[in-house]
């Protein structure tokens, strides 16, 4: 299989840059302010081969950029991809367009929710998730019945490359950038910071992982992590200096250490409950060392040993999975609510600290 490095993908993207820029610009400026419009990404595709797109909300006085990566599970073989007959995995990108994004509660971008950290200062780009590979994959797979296999296109990494390229065309010079993902999208945001920085190398960047647990060996098995990463071709998409910058096993705790070293000024926030039920189930599938208590033990260890100076965590009790769709002012860890904590992060406050 051809290995698509970032440089090769970027050359292909730039070859058609002028035509693409004209197309996006024409559509972009025909979309009314505050409304959400979809922009199909040429060459990007979902697991089932259907077209990939981004949703964009333009706010007229915005000077900053918010990119949201959708979550939605993961799959890597015929069982986890739920292959039956001639179909595997849902595959089609869900349309995140809403009839009236000003009035309908839609997470942290809803301007009607008090204390939401994503204010009218931010233009919004939403990236649907439809490849089942945490936005990390680089493989065309044959799954299901060996006699009549189903083709699964797990090119989430390439999709993100194209999404960032289109976003750069629409918003070339934001004052600052927040990239946030929920669940699978949170892990994708962590993994793709190096890609974001190739398109936006100067604006301050803030990464928020909402319930994207940084799975760490040996809390989950090395064999389980390796099996999934090999299925998706993750090694093809790691930054070239990864093994030198973050030696040791390839896992998400190592990715945190890589980002902290490679991008020391970029702030990172991880939000989680101690017993996140979705991540607990996933950890058991890939070989949880401590059963149902694995997530709590693991995220405490990550907070103690794997965070850089600009990386912080916000932990709450319970089993909740993802916090993007509830008002952050209602989420408490100790004496601080999540809205105030995120505001401290993006405003560069010195008293932004871990909430354990």
C-alpha cells in the first residue's frame, strides 16, 4: 500500500489550491452569518465511501477559531466494525447542521447558554466523525466475509488533513485557535496537534480532550493497543521525531509527552469522570489491567506522571461520558466549575491548575 506522508498529502492539496479557494470562498460568503453550512471536502471520505464534509458557522465579529471533532466509537476488525452481510460500521457522516444554532442548545458553541467559553469571538468549524479510527487511520480494509469482503475506508488522518486545509482557506489568520474533541474526537485532537501546527504555526493553540482518555500501557495491554494501531496504520502518521521525543511504547500518554515537548506553549486540557463508563468498556476490550477500576487508576497516573507544564486535567466523580453538550457552568470539580476553569486556560491565567 502507498504510504501517504503529510508532505505528499499537502502537495496534492496545494495543487488545486486556487480552484478550491474560489469554490470555498463563493460558498462561504453565501452562507448567512450565524447559520451553519456544510462544505464537502474533495477527496475525503467516510468508512463506507460516502463524501466527507465540514460544517462552518461564521460569526461576523469573530477573530478567533474553534474547531470541534465529533466522537462516535472505534472499530478495527470485523467484530468491532459490526460486519453483517455487505455492510460494516455506520460509516456515513452525521450532518451537524442545525436549523437555528442561535437558539438550539448545541454544546459549548451555543451563544444562548450563560458562561459558555466559546463566545461570539469564535468562528466555528465542526468535523463529523465517520471512519471509526479516532482520526488517526491510513488504511483501506477488507473485512467481513473473506469470499465477499466489505471495503472499509479508514482514512481519518487524511480527512483531518483536508479539513484543516479547507479551514485554513476560510479562516487564514485567527488570533487564536481552540481544537476540541469529544470521546474519539478528543483522542483525535491530541493526535493531530502536529497537523494543526503545520497549517497554523503562529496563533496560540488550545487543545481540549472531552472524555478522550489517554490510554496508557500497562493499564491497557500493549498487545491490545498495538493490534488497533496496526489495523489503522497509525505508524505511518506519527510525526517523524516521535520516537526520539517520546521514547517508550506508543500510546496516548506518550502522545501527551510528545505534544508537551514539541509544542511547549500550547495548553492542553483533559476533562473526564473517574469512572467514565464508555472508556471503561473500551479499556476492558483492549485488556484492562484493573477491570472496572482501570480508568480511575490510569487517569490519576497520567496526571501524576505524564503532563507537561501547560497540560492540566479536570476530573469529576461518577461515570459520565463527555461534557460538551451540558452547560459547563453546571460541572463542578472541587470549588470550581468547568466554564471558569476553561476560561482560565484560554485567557492564560497563572492560577489555571489541575482539578483532581
